[in-house]
């Protein structure tokens, strides 16, 4: 019987690193973005809204980050027949918009990042750049 | 004129039995699940989130259980043309995601169980195993 | 720079153990209770509403558990001058009602338990009995 | 007739600077904090939750920042007779907990910062250190 188990916790320095890397990539692409990072508990760790990005993306990217942290999968790959039902039943939390990626370290899902204000592909590209920067720093 | 009527009430021991049976089935299947049980008032009786299951399933399975208790039917069988309208108009409560089953005793709907984190078919299979265990204990 | 750090995660077997111990104590006292257990992310792990307890306690005990997990302290000890302000500013999440206790293992706060439907002192007594049972099982 | 007027907008670089300065001060004090920065529209610009701070402070500090940006005054100085009424009528947004400070540049209120997880005085001290760092960078 496993009462408690060891795990890894995403720290705020990692949250800042992810946000900074995302801002760097988004700036290079010329696409201002809103970026949210959540930990394994789907709780906000860091958030940054870039100048020129979309205000209403604040909730959207938080939900992208939460979805990726909860499923351990990139957002955007659910079957279309399920996405609206999952969105409704989760109060909007579970989203199938591209731009959410899980943060996986040592095989454990320890959080998620959500990016939004560009196209879905741009959002995912910025999120991936942030993840790459974190994994490089951990290597 | 029927002012008040006798009814059956689902007790917390039944709620625990359902959760334990669901955990047993989900463990055997290797699919960690979140399980919620509600009574005839659509109020939460027991809830358990298994290690490795999805955080965002907490609200989803509660809504599955409530939908099944409210309709007396398994979730997932609504006509697709209605499911979004019913979801929107009920604030997300009424869901057509598979994995919710009514709890029927002596011909009365006395509650519902909702299971989620797997595929819809896996969720329904775990919910059915829990119902079967309750009916066996009542027989 | 600490990017990720090792920590402990409360498992669902611990959540069940806490609920069972609380039910045992509440039954012995003759005071039906609602019991909620959350992990370090303030997310529900297990919940049980005993026969004869108060329906509206469901949200209350969840908030007690979240407050204890968030602060690492028993609920009920805030200065009265702050309690209403903290309750309002947290959307009701932070509560100063007695009956919430942090779950502390190896010096880490890894969750919280909230109990309610009795007097504040009864609620705290049941919560403490559950914590004691968990610590005994871990010893 | 003034139909539109020039104003100053707080940028995300300022939001990052404020968060970094707050983290530096909180680290020096040994008091982990949650920090939120909002612009003149009361919309989140940056947020950071330090390791060891309180999860439930996320909403609280956002509300402190919004209150300070909205009133142009430090939080905590409302007459006690009004604070609960204002909290209730604003859905919890307007708070009189210490730790919120307006961001004032060239005599204009262009945002607010909210800090929380310590005592009210510690929260205000960290917020002030962040404001001081911003004003020094602008000088």
C-alpha cells in the first residue's frame, strides 16, 4: 500500500526560465504572446502577458497549461468529437486549442505550459522553445 | 394527494463500496481513474482520485455522476444534436461523455456514479463493475 | 538555482485511510461528519459525506482542507480581525473555521484534511484522529 | 471635449522587473511570497508564486493588486466599517488586506502590485521594495 510517494516539484526559478525563454522566442518571431506555467497540481506558478498580446488569452493559456499538466499530452490532439464535451464538463478547463505542452522531467509530468495569442502552430512553437530551454538547463 | 412518499437513500457505506470496487477494477485494468458517487439529490457522497489519474477529471466525473442520477440513464446516449445545448444550458452539469451510470435499486434511481481518466469505454466499464458490486452486496 | 526539487506526494490509499479513520472516530462520538482530503496542490483526493451529516458542509470541509494544506497550520487560529478579509479575498477558500489540519510528513506539508458537521471542537477532534491514524501507519 | 487622451501603459518588462525585485526582497527576508502585477485595466501582467509560499494567496494577491490599481491607494487603509461591504459588493475583488500598492508614474496610476503569504507588514514591505526598484529604473 503506497501511502506517500516521492515526486519532483517544479520550482519558481523554472517557471521564470520558461517564461523568459518563451518571451525570447516570441520576440524573435514577432508574435506577442501570453504565457502561463502551472505545476503538477494545476496551480499557477508564473504568468506573463507580453505587450501587444491579447487580453482574453489570460484564461485561455492558463487552461492550456492545466490541460497539458493534467493529461501529460500536448493540447490539440483530442478527437474533435470529444473536445466540446470535455470543455463543457470541465467548466472550460480542458481545452483542445494548440499551445499547451506538458513539462516532463525524469519521466514524470510535473507541470504544463500554455501559450496563446498567435496561431495554434505559433503558440505550440513558442511553448516548445520554452520546454527545450528548461530541459537544456536541467541537462 | 401524495404529500410525502417513502424512498430509498444511498448511504455512505454504499458510496465507499462503489469507490472500492471501482478502484479494484481500474487497478486490474491498469487505468487510474477518478470516481465520484452522488445520491438522489445530485450531492456528492464519495469521491476518490487515484494516483496517476487526471486532475481535471474531478469536475468531469462529478458531472457524469450527476447527469446519470438526474436522467436515470447511462451518460453517452444523448443525441449529438442535443448534447452541446444541454451542456450549455446546465452550466456544464449535463454531460454526454461516457462513464456515468445511474444507481437503480428496487426500480428507483437513488444516485449515480461517474468515472473518468480513461477512454469512454474504459470509464463505463469501471463504473459498471462498481454498480455490479453494489447490486451483488444488496442481493 | 533550484529548478525542480524532490518532494512527497499523498496517495489515494492515504486518502482512504484518513477518511476511514475519521468515519470510525465520528461514529464512536455519535457525530456524523463530512470529510475531505486534499493533496499539496489543494486538489481533492478523497471525500465522504456520512449519513446524517450536513449537505452544506461539502464545500466548507473542502475549504478547511485547502486552508490547512495552504498554510501548513490548523484552521481556527487566525486573528479574528483578518479572517473575514482573507475569506472574501480568496473567494471563500481561506476559512478560519476549526476542523482543518495540515498533513505533515517528514517535515513537509503534503496535504490537508477538513471535517465538518459537528461543533468546531468535534470537527478538529475527528480530523486529529485521522491524522494520528495516518502517522501510525507510516511509522 | 476630450474624446481620447494620452496615457502611459505598464509594459511586461516592468512587470518582470517588479516580480524579480519582489523575489529578491522576499528571499532576503526569508519569507516566500506570491506576487501579482496588474496594469491600469486591472488585468494580470505578471505573476509568480515562490517555492514555499501559500497556494491560496494566488487569488488574494491578484485582488490586492487590482484594489490598489483601482483606488490608487495602498490596500489596508480603508475604514474597517466599509471593508466587508466593499469586499462583498465587489465579489471579493476589493480587499483591505495589506500588501497591495499602486504603481504611480508621472502622477498617473498605471497599475498595482499585490504581495502575500507573509504578515501584512511583510507583504507591504516586499511590495514597496518592488515599487522602489521600478522607480529607480525609470529615474
